[in-house]
C-alpha cells in the first residue's frame, strides 16, 4: 500500500508547480501500482480532476464533499419509494390492526379534499411546517393563498421552512412570492434539485406525491412518526445544502454558454488555475483569462472563486 506522504507529495507538486498528474507522479518517484493507487486516493478526496488530471483546490474539494450530495439524495429518494412500498403492501401484515401508522391515497381528482385535510392538520400543529416544491406552473392566486397560510402559521409561533428549485426563481411570480414569504417570517431556501414534492407537519404527518414530478399520479397522506422520519431526514439534508434566495443569480440557464465557456467553468469550479486550464484545453492563458472574466460578469460574481461556487449551486458544472 502506498504511503500517504507520497500521495501528499504528488498533490503538492501538482498544486504548487502546476504539473499534471503523470508529471507529478513521475517526479515523486512513483512506480507501477503506486501510480494508480495515488490517482485513486486523490480522486476519492476530490483533489484530482479526472478529465484533465490536474489538481483541485483543497478547500473546493472539501466544500464539494460537504455540499455535493447527489448520491445521497438518490439514496434518500430510493428510501422514500421503498417506504411507500412497505407502507402500502407490508405494514399491515406486520402490525395487524395497529393504528400507530396511517396511510391514505388521494388521486388527483380528490386534491381539494386532501388540501382541506392538510389545512386542518396544520391548524393543530404545535412545532413546525416543512415543504419542498418541484418545478411547477404557478398560479398567482394559489401562491397568495399558500403564502397567507404559511405566514399565519409563523404568527402562531410555528417554524415554517419552504424549499423551491433554484430555476423557479426566474419566474417573476415566484420570486415575488418568495420575497413576501421572507418578509412574513417564513424561512425559504432554494436548491438545484428537489427530489420530491412534500409537505410535513410536526414531523409526524407528511403529504408526498406518489410519483416524483407527476402531480397527476396522486399523493399519499402519511401519519406516524416512524414512517415520516425518512422524509424528515431527506428534507434536513436538502435544507443543509440549499442556498438563500439572495445568493441565487436571476439567470439560471446554462444553455446559452459556449462549449468553451462550459469547459472553463467546470475546471474553474474544480479550483484550477488559469495556466492549468489553458493546458487542459489547449488554448492560451490569455484566452482563459478572458473567458473567466466573461463568466464572472455573467454570474454577477465578485471573484473567480465566487463564480465557481455560484455555477456549482446552479448545477452548471
């Protein structure tokens, strides 16, 4: 097994001298399997860009490790689906007539009945209300009604937290809605990816759509802390990694970027320096500096580091 000091030496050569991985590994005297092992170790730590094989800034690697979460989100979404299957098909076999958990299905045609039931539950809440919303075509009247209910809950002493997809902040109606929520004391955050449409009350009741992203598929009304716990864990993780609305640029569409801009942005978000980006893309350092300036202005960022962070939050990299 390769010594950790040798791995650190390779990284130090890459970061401090701007060497590529093969150059640094050779300079550090690695041979055979040691080269592959050091590459694997640096990759696992997020310190090696796998495509260009250049060093990634250690602070950037740490930030990505703490806030990336795509794999965990997938696991949590799978856990949610499995919980539904257990609830619908197995729980009654294991618990018999126990009333410790309750699950009711509401088809799309009964959404008004579901809303009335949820409203009644919310009015009896004593702790908190949490919600996460996938991209949707929003009606101003419906948003106003929802905003009024959430602000009323805050005034009753409840903590109300709501998450939206960042892309939705491009819609003036939703941006105004979010500002009104914040002014009323509701906590709002945004995230590039919302795994499922969900509302929870006091961590004991949850309303969740049966098929993520498909409103017409109906929803489940779940009552019981044991069953709702997994949804609470998913919400907490998404909330921890989400952004404040004020930190999200209004332009959240990367489709207008050129291939060169996207390539520079990915390497920039990985913490690469201009000369390393230039070598990886086969262009001049002057060209990279120009493109970085364009991206920084486009993202409304005050620095190249901030541009990389904002691009990552928007899902551009």
